[in-house]
């Protein structure tokens, strides 16, 4: 996967993090789902729309389509990731052959004009390409819809070391008084945990490694006013990019060196260090109207339907009529699964006698997550958890697996 594309997509993730989170509300989003669509239309745009899309993409417009296609191909080849592209047009909208030829093969379909039949076809595509996690195409079809361009992304991993289910009862914070579906795990690799000093303050990061090269990084910021979810997520992406020094768990000083972290010397049966993790199981779903923040995605001019902006797509004038994303993400004892469908519609994780370092990290208040392709550092999905699963006394529903 091209490093320039990874940087560009992650930059969009960081910018979106600052805008996607509503205080007190959980969310999930995937810049990877949006970016290829922006690339395919950005490379075929002209005028101000082309310039705006180029800025949002972070790559030259003339190379955008090739970057978009390469990204989808790399995602499709990655273990644990499925990616798909679909293009549907009405017969009265002829597509330029050279544009269609630069897209992945066999993506073109037809809109019949029968709204019910077309809706069933698009919903079936979304369901099929997300393993049933998302059952509807996020954009509506209207009489004015000439074209739908969509991407589907599905990410699955099982943990190298699974968690054990438990009940988590936070003593403070927004979850105080609740019995939360908790997850606990102990291991000896202290360096899966790190603390960084960032523009958002101290940030605790825990790397929960999947068996197939997909990792989920849990992020916990400082518990103080002014440290918003968007700031924590943005700082997390920046840490992954190497913008801040991370102090690994093995070098953390005794006491409370980071949010949710406690370090001590304990007496045990051996001197092997221990990292004890406590977190919450969660499922987050969200829907995003990308045109509510058109400047973030370079779509401000492109939505102006008084003229056409994509002469490289069709000889007929086209504008963006709708741009939306539906996304879901679940973190359980066994693993992580997430899916996103993004669409544009176009109109005209004995006796003890030896001392050992013991590090405990607890995520028992709202926290962020980044699902990352380990080999490249590409952030596949990101989100913020405000409402974890409730514990089910006597039985715990593992959810998503």
C-alpha cells in the first residue's frame, strides 16, 4: 500500500475526528470508506470542485483515480479486510469509457428507474459486501438520481489473546452506578501499553493485537474539562504517525503515569511483569451526512447542481446530490468487527516471594478506538465509546461473534 495514500487517508481521519463527535454521543466513522470515492470523482472533476477535492484528498487530482484504485486493491488483498466498489447509472447517463476503465473491474450496474427494485438491489449489495452488518445503502434514491457511487468495507479480527468476560462497575464518571459488560485480560508484554504527551494532554494507548494483522488501539484521555473526544481521536492518529514520543509500559514510573494507568511493584510467585487490562465490550453504530461538512470532504462546490463538475465521468453535467456513510463497530471478548458503506448519489483491545512490575490499565469511562492495518498503519475505522454493553447477570452476550 502506497505510503502517500496511507498518510492522506489518515490525515482525513484526523480531520474528521475533530468534527464527527457530538459531546456525549458515541460514534464510529471510516475515512477509508470515503477516500476512494473522493478520489474517483476528484480525478474526473474540473474547476473549483477539482481544487477542493484535491485539497481534501491530499494527493494530486491527476493521480487520484490511480491512488483510489490501488487503495481498494490493497484493502481487498489484506487479511481480515473486504472492500468493494459499486457504480450504478441510469441508461440516460452515458459514462466515459476511459473513466470506467480506470475503476476496478466489474463494478458497473444499472438503475432501472423503478425505485423499489433499485433500492432492493442496492441494499442487497450493501448486505452482501458487509457480511450482513449493514443492510441498507445510506443514500436515498429520487427521481433526480442519475448515478450512485458506493464503497463497502468490512474489517474482522480475532484477538491473539482473548479477553475473559466479567462485570465492570465504574466508581466514577458517566458510567458510575452501571453494571457494564467488562472484559479482562492479563499478559506479560507491558509495551502493548503506552502513554504520550500530546496536544490533547496525556494520552493512554493500548494496542489490542489481532491474529490477522489488524490491531485495535484503545485511547483514553485525561478526565478533565476541555479534553474532547475529537481531540483524543486526532491525537491518537498523530501518535500512530510518530508525532509524539510514546513511553512504553515497561518504562512507566510507579504511580499513575497516565489516564487510567496504575503502576506498582507487587509480590508474586515469579518476577515476570504483568499487564492487566480492564475495558468494556461495545457496539457503536452511526450514520453520517457528509454534506453537513462539505468543506471537510472537498464537496462544497461539487454539490452545486446549477452546473456540472465532473466532465471526466460523463458528457452530461453532474453534481453531488447526497453523500452519506453508515457504519458499525463491535469489540468483544474474542475480537473486533466493523463495517462501513459510503455512497454518493449524483444528480443532473503457595507463598509469594518475588517482586514484579504490575501495570494495570482501566477503560471505565468514555474512550476512543482506532482499528489499524498493522503493516501500513492505515486507520480503517475510528470511533468513540459512550454507551458500552450492559452486563447480563448470569449470562453475557458476546455480541458480534
